[in-house]
């Protein structure tokens, strides 16, 4: 027959074992909850990043479309000046020059858009780095002077 001490030890060990199992189960559930929370947070962050990319892409596309439209308008304006302006004399040659510049500028903007301008600026700066730095410093100085006066 079991003595009271053996029953107490058996019960104490049983309680310790049950408490250990409960703690282990709680730890497992906490890990699962943390994993679920982490994956949900990661998924939400990914969705936000995707939405931001889509918005930026849409804005960029609208700006590009606007640049093409402006280029088309400038080109059309140049053609109108050429058609309606004087054709002969000093005024005729000036009109022709202005119309030609407007047409070529409009065509450049219409075909290349903002991306074409950016690529051309990048190439220009690569070919002429020192003048580009000097222009940047000059513009920075002028901006500083203008903002200091206000």
C-alpha cells in the first residue's frame, strides 16, 4: 500500500508534469501565433509596397503621357506658325526658324518623352562631368541667394 508521502510525491510529480505540458503547449501556441502574426504583417507590408509601386507607375505613366501630349501640341503650334506666318523676307525667315525650332522640339518631346530627356541628360553629364558639377554648384548658389532674401 502507498504511503501518504508517496501519494504526495506522485501527485506533485503529476502536477509538475501537467504544468510542464501546459507550458509547452502555451509556448507552441505562442510560437504559432507569432508566426501567423509575422506572416500577416509581412503580407500586409508586401501589399502596401505593391500598391505604392502601382501608384508610382500610374503617376509616371500619366506624366509620360502628358509629356507626349505637350510635345504634340508644340509640334502642331510650330506647324501652325509656319502655315500662317509670312513666307518671304526677314520676317518670313524668322518665322520659318521659330517654326522649325518648335517643330523639332515638339517632335523630340513627343517621341522621347521624359524618359528620353532623362537619358539625354545622363549622357550629357557623363560626357561633361566638370561643367555639369559647375552648373550644379552655380544653380545651388543662386537658389541659396534667392531663399536667403525672403
